[in-house]
C-alpha cells in the first residue's frame, strides 16, 4: 500500500501470531472482544478479501482478459451518533465526509443519518442504508452487534466502524492514536496547573477515557511528579447540562486544568469564566475560551481516510483489514496565551514520542488499585493502548474494567 493518503496513518507491523480476524472466525472472540497485549496484529487485507473476479467474455477462460473491477460512481453513507453541527466529534466526521465529496466529485454521492443511538432501530437504519444501494457505510461510533448483524448479511457492502472491535471480510474498525496527544496536553498541564490538579470529563470507562486520563497524568508527571487527574464520567458524549454539572464540580473542587471528551464546548466556556486552563478533544475551539485555551486533538485525518476508502471502492481495490487502522492524531495549534516555553516543551515531548525515545506507557506502572500493570522496562505501543482497560495510579473517579 503506497497511496500518499496513508503517509500519516499508523498501521503497526505484522506480528508472528494468528490474526484477530482468524481468531474471530475460530470463535476465540465474540462481538466487541478485545485482544490484549502482544498478540494483536497487523493491518493488511487478506488475499481472499480482494474484489470479486469480473465477468468473462465469450473467449476461452484461458485467454480471456479481465474487465476492470472498478465503478464509475458509488454511493457512501455515514451514520452519526450526534448532529453534524455539534461543534465537536460528529462535526469533524462530517467535515471528513465533505472532504471526500469534494475530492471525488461526481463519482461520489454521499448521505448521512444523524443522532443514531443504541437501540433496535439502529439495526434497521443500517439495513435501510444497505437496501438503498450504498456501496460503503461509515459509522462514527462503535455500534457492535447493532451493525454486525447487518454487515454479516450484506457481504457486498463495505463497512468501516470507528472504535470497533469486530473484523470480517467487509467490516473493519478504525480509530485514532491519541494517547501521545493526551500525553502532550499533560505536559502542558504540568507546566500550567499551579497546584498540579487536572480535571477530566469523560463519557464511559473505555479505552478512549483510559488513554486520555493516563496520557494526561503521565505527561503532567514528567513535569510535576505530584500531579493528579480527577475524573467525572457522565455516560454521554453530548449533553450540555451534564457537562456543565461535571465542569462546575471539578472547577469548584479546585482543578487548575480542565479537559474532556465532550462533543460540545460547555466545559471550555466554564473554564474560561473560572480562569482555568483548558483544552478540547475534537477541533480547534479557541473562540470558546479565548484567554485560557491550550490546544486540542487534530482530527483532520478523517477527510483523507474517507476519501481513500471511497477511492478504493471506486477502483475495486477495497479490502478489509486484519486489525484496527489507527489514524495519526497530532496536537493542534496553541491558544494565544500559552507561554512559548510551554509550547516548546509540548512539541519536544511529541518529537521524542514519535522517535521512540519516549513512551507514554513505560514500566513500572501501577493501576489506581495498586496492581502492577507494566514491569520495569516494558512498554505499550499504540495498538496495545487501543485495548487498555485500566487507569494509572494517580487517577481518581474511574476504575479498572
């Protein structure tokens, strides 16, 4: 795979063990199963995943030339957990959809379905999109069995599911390698939080939250060994009232830096009012906290990823992957008041993480219940971090799964 759009995609090297897709076919994992540790594998499609052979002509099979496997045009649909103008997660995915539409022009027709939650109607939504003739369907959250019931019964339709954990010949998950970005924000917090107390507003106790709080704490402790992270989980990604309650609780408790995975900027605005440094998960939202904004996760790789997947369907070269595709997630631009020495420290940490001189997860590390999780000298890479289910010692408000 040599497409230029893959230059910033993180696909970890193949390892000498059974593939996760093979394991699923053998019954080793169920829907949503996660393989933890060194047996997690590479992201490259199996040979049998190639597009079906084209029809032959009347000439003998031994001399027939194959017809092109591509298509003149395709339909693609996106299923969104939130509204496309949420100023957060779904808006960034919709920007990616529009980028693919702009890049491929008349060859791509797109549509989207917003505000799709987790009930039986979700399966009906995916089935309707299949029935409508969409060639590829993208889900911007993990719908697990609500999606796989449909994908397994529609082998000619392609599916990509963000943060998924199910692998088949026509469905594979993709996500973001964001533990390094959280670490960099933690470095900033270590410098800016005078009392060393960092607040985090999360949704659910998943690997996303664990990589956020762990990265924040480990980055902060590279500057301030006494730093802590105080977590409030609100069981939703989009609820301004719950976000406000969580933000006020953390700010009233005295945190000096506030970060969160919310899909809207309420906590940024409250941080600004309280004079507390803050940062955002989803996009550049300096306008919500003009004097206290630090930075954000740069999610601009959605556009190239969606464009590439649609192009491969057009070309007849689309294949599923044996493991999750992790998109590069660099840190975004800094707010105007972030001191230059803090910016330099953050970027220096990022360069060391990228070179391998520094690791987010390097033992000895203990979880917040006192159990050793990584022995001295052991490290976790981004693919292993994708399956993490424990918070490091120093994080409160969230427990190991």
